[in-house]
């Protein structure tokens, strides 16, 4: 009954005209950037952070969340029709989706992608509603030692699930932790690592780092490629909905993808991308006619598309209940909460129930909006692919620069963002994933604060982290994860898991 009462509160918030409008804007933008290759939800959310300053916190988070899970829908459209994944988690959909389009079955492919995403998103949102309250209650009992250990486990998990070299992922996290130390020490009031630059005494701006690394960096990378859309879908899409037999054939795949995505979305560094690739691998193993995978098997669309949307939704669980980001996009969401003066963590549920439950209810509303937006507007989305990159990216760059400057009316912030943009480009070129750095930057100050509190309470005895059972378990898990990833067989499997994405 309590769950129904909470959901009633949530729908009361989500169904107001203002929040419906921002949910629609978020879903529309998410679909748009999902369709357009080379932008992605990470860069878009980073660019839109300054816009959210003037919004109500609930409306701001509803819009940003809509952008994230909306991109999972939009990415499948171009993956199926023109073999270009608009969003990274849709890369695996190109294998069978595009083959279906070439065979004149683009409509059923688009239809099952939308239906699977809607079912998975709705179920995953229910998982959030059911799982979040007990997790938040447990988190309220956490002390400084438990929070520090939880953050260590989260960062180690991000290392394990990051793409590429483990050493590079660790180095990026440490770099993020160091960036988080820049500014004025909370306890002593002494400026740290500011090098006499007065603008750095307040620390490195979150908006500047996020927008530079993922906005400017992505622009530079795409301009270097100099790519234009090489292929345009010209055949008729035809009937958009799959037949009843196709739907029955895909139902097990949708269920498996939903379960897998819901579980993997919670993991640090997991989310939509890992869920989509894992779901495709599972479908290929379990389907009897596996030889048809890659040749237009509709289950190769249904499973990954269900998994990526479920993973996108459940990645909100650790962010909403523990204040720990499971991926870089959730780190941006936490940044948006902090900018709005909201301390992320389990207290959000008790102190701001309208925000918490309103955001969860808005996900159901957003999923319904996305079905309406994606299928009837396929023709319009494809026409957007004809926009030349030379026009698209200067517009984005101008928007970014105005947004950064407007935060504090500081030219220094604009210069800093440009420098981080260059750094983000260098990271991509050296195959050093920038997302772990952002996680380290967000969690660094929180880790330092909880480490200091724990050491003060224990009078400087570091054994306190192993004396408290929950803290000890999380630290042991973190150590085991690091040891496991060093094993040759595990390392080889991990490298193969991401080879298809490249």
C-alpha cells in the first residue's frame, strides 16, 4: 500500500503540465541526439546543464532523465535503417536490424525495437520503485566508513567494466580524484593546487569539465573524421508493427533482455551499453537458429533493444538511493542535483519525496511518449541525417560556449572548458576512456569527506574500515574484483567483450 501511495505522489507530480512539458522536451531531445550519430546523451546532458539552473529541480531532472533513456530509443532508428548507430548502445542492433531493413522488413524491426524498449523500460521503472525504498533504508544506516568503502567499490567496479586498458582506467580515476582536490580545503580553509590562480580557489567547475570532456572533445573528434552521411535509406519502411507470430517469437528475448538489462544497469560502469552487448550474446547462445544471427534475425533486435533501455532505467537506482553514480551520465545527474542544492543520497527520498517519486513516475510517462515519438516520425528522423556536420557542430560549439560562460559570467571558465575539450580529445586518441575520470572527480570530494570523518571518529585508526562488517565486505569485494581482473583468462574475456563495439 505504501508503494501505491508513493506512486500516487509521483504521478501527481509527473502529470502536471510543467513536468509533462519537460518530460516531452527531454524525450524529444533524447530521440533527436540518439538519431544523430556522433553526439550522444553524455555530451548533450553536459551541454544542457547550464539550462537547468533556472528550472525547478524536479523538472530539470525529469528532462535530463528523458534525454538519457530517450537516446536509447532514437539510436535504434538509424542503426536499423542506415547501419549507423546513433547511440553507442545501439551498435549491436546494426548487425541484424540493418539486414532486416535490406530485406524489406524495416517496419517490423523498428516496431519490435520500440515495443521491446517500452516493455523493458516500464518493467525496469517498476524495479526502481520496488527496490529503491529498501536500499535507501539500508543506506540511511551507513556511517562514514561504509560510505567510503562503497565509493571505493564503485570506482573499482568502474575500472573492471571500463573499455580498454585496466591501467589506463585506474589512471583516469586517480586523475579525476586529483582534479576533485583542487580548491579550498573544507577543514583548514587553505587553497590547494590553485597555483595562485584565484579562479581555482573554488575548485574546477563541474560544468566546464563535463562540457569540455564530452561536448568539445566529441566535436573535435567528429570534425577530425570529417564524415558525412554516406548512406540514406530510400526504400519504404512499410508496416511498422511486427506480426503476432513475430511478437510471440520475440517475447522470450524481450523478457531475457529486460532481466539482464535491469541487473547490469545497477553495476558501476554498466548501464545500457554493457546490457545490449550481453543480451545479444545471450540470444545468440540460446536461439536454436543461431546461424541466422547477423543475417536479419528479429531476436537480434528485440533482445539488445530491451536490454539497453532496461539498463538505462535501472542505472538510476544507485544514484537515487546511495548517491553513487553507476556511470558517467549518472555522475552528470548527481552534478545537476548538487548544482540545485540537493545532496544526493538516501535522504532525498525522505526529504524530497515529490522529486524522488515524481522522477520515477515520469519514466513511465516518458516511455509512453517515446513510442509515440519514434514510430510515426521515422521519416523526419531520417531526414535529419542529411544535415551536414559542418553546419551541425559549429552550432553545438556556440551553444556550449554560451552555456559555460553564463554559469558565472567568467571567461576563465570558457578557457578551462576549451582546455578540457582538448584533453578529452587526447584521451580518446590515446584510448583512455574519459568517463572514469568524471566518476573520480564527482566521488573524490565525497570520499575525502567520509575518509576524514571515519578517521576522526576512530581517532586515526584505519582498522575501522575493516572492523565495521558492511565496510569490510565492500572493501574485500573491491580487492577481489581487482585481483580477478588481473587473471589472464578474465582479462582476455573482458577484452573480447568489447571488441565488437570497436
